[in-house]
C-alpha cells in the first residue's frame, strides 16, 4: 500500500508519530457515546443507618435529591414520594443490613428494586458525599450499567433466616464443648483422650455426674457404654485429677449453655419443618441416565447422620420440594444440601447456564489480562455460604471410593489441594444445577470406571504422540502392575 501510494504521488507517505497514534486510539465520539437510556423512570438511593438519600431526574422534580429518615413511617413516605413522581425502577447498594427494611417496603409497594454490589458502583476519584452517591447510582442505573444481585424468593428467605440462626446455635454449642474440654484438661481430667465425643451418651453421663457431686473415678467409669473401646481402667485413669472449684463452676456454666443451645436448635427445627411443609412439592421425574452405572452399586451409601441433624426427616422433605435426591452425590449430605438450597433457592432458571451459576459462586477461573499478558490467576473473591458448602463437600472426597473421589485425587496430585478443592467444588455445583433444573438423578459409576476411562485417555494420548514421531506402540505381553 505504501509503495503504491509512493508510485502514484511520487512522495513517501508521512508516518504518524507516537503522539498522533495515541490520540487516534483515545478518540471517542463526543456526540454519541453509545449509551442508551434503559430505565427512564429510575431513582437512586444511598442507604445509610439513620437516613437515606433519594435522587431522581431533575426534570421530574425541582428537588432532585431528598433526604428521608429510617423509621417505618419515613420509608412509606419515601415510597409515596417515588410514586408521586412516576418512578418505576429503584437502585440501591447492599450496605450491611440497612437495606433490608427499605427493600421490603419498596418491593411491597410494587417497585422494581435493583440491589447492586457496592464494588460495581465505585465513583470517580474526588470528594464523595451521600448526595453525590445517590446521583451516581441514578446515572449508572439510567443507562443500564448495573447488574441486579441475586435475591431469592420470600419463602426461601424465611427458610434461610431460620437455617442461618440454627447454624449460629450449632457453632455456639461447638464452642461450649471446646470450653468443657479446656476446663477438664486444666483439672487434668483427660476424658477427651479416651472418649471420642464427650457429648455422647457416655460423656454426658460422666459430666453430669461430676456436676452432681460424684468424684469417685471408679463409679464414673462404670457409666461407660459397652461400645466404648477404652477399658474401664483407662477411663478410671483419665478421671483422676484435681477438682478445682472454679473450674467446676466454669464447666457447669458451659454445660448449661450447651443445653440452652440445644433447646434453641430444637425450636429452630420446628420452624424449619413448618416452613418446609409450606413449600409446594415437586414431582420426581423418572429420567433415565445417559449410561448405566458401571459397575452397578448402591449410590445411597452409608452416610452417617451428623450429631446436629434435625429431629425430623429433613432428607425426605428436601426430596419432596426439590424432586431429586442430592445425597446421591458423594460429598453432599443432607445438611450440606439444606445449606445450599436455603442460599440459592429452588429456581435454577435465575441463571442461564451452569457456567453462570458457577461464576456467581466464585468457582470459575478469573484471569486478569493486560497487554496480552496474564497478570494474575485465581478465582474471584466471593463471600457465599453455598460456595463454602461446595468446597467443604469437595474436601470430603479425598477418601471416597466413588467416581468423584478418584477424580479429586487425580486433581490433587496434579494441581495441589487448594486448586483441586476449587475444581471439584465447581464439579459439584454443576451437578447440583443440573439435578435441580432438569430433574435428573445422579448415578455414580464408581472408582473403577473412572480409572479405566482415564487409562484409555492416556493410551490414546500416547498413541497420538507416537504417531507424530513416527512410532507405534505395541502392548506388552506381561504388563507391570500399577504403582
């Protein structure tokens, strides 16, 4: 092209310097920046603890920004103010828990409420005030530059509140058990070294007998259950120590606190059972898997119920409302399934594909690329209880003899533990999404099926490599046993 221009004009084409090239790259259309008005009747609200600032378009009102209080009457006045000016869509940041009462009032009033992440609404550098923040939210939302955060239905939100409250009580009860062990150790009562769970049947009998005034180690050891592996003499030796009154007082308070937590957990279980009964049933679709299980095995393996499981049949209730049995997936027990369902709900159509669901959980790779180079790799930092549950479930696959267990061990040897946990958590999230959305049961094909499949993949890879180098691979007559 340059030679043709030189032949036609007789002059050499003038090369643009660096400054001109930079200006050409930075050139923008000032008349039409490419932004279309998506929400013409919008309002932006800066949420605070004691007051909220509401910004609407200046063409709708002479008072473009107005301040409201946080009391219920003020929130209703805020909704009436928006209705009076023809507002249809409202955007706010998820600031702590201050947004929840305002969100409920606006949702009840019929507004389309957008709850956005504060990281997506960072303003330009400079001074920042509540008035400017509300106007900035209005501007971004008017042009459709903000994404609405996921918010489950009201029924799931009620269930989530009960389940989170129950989890707090379980955590507090576990702290009480730790403090009991601390008090026993300070008195040199090594009961935790001979009994696996001091809050089991034998442990509770011994602890409550100690608090009742019993100090004879032989009589305390007679309370052991026949399933305890420790002998009578070992328990007697572990219960020989000093009986300091201040430590006995601390032990009594922790036992009372533990009992109180158990009563609170039982009350939460009653409310959770009522809420689950109120949810509609979903019929179980008899969809045959793509391939039969190889070898045929019972996918309902022995998954021991945890000590903090609810008193009612939680597994049956989850099968009824979801239409599938999530405990068929190795690593996911009934408590994990309940935690995930209480966070994500039952409607998987909120995410277009399983990739969108995994990305929302923060279980997808997130590579920062600049100048054609990858600056850093990793996953996006997401605070999500469902993602944590998937990671814990993936960690439990280390000693599983299932298809997923074999895959996790291969990932662990190749990538390391952290990346393997994230990869298997992504796998579990995809399986969970497919089961809940399409109603297809999960069938485990076993560790042998995975090993055979992986071996065939390695043989095919070696054959391709050998063919590229001009060789052929002949199977050995007496192959060596695997290492």
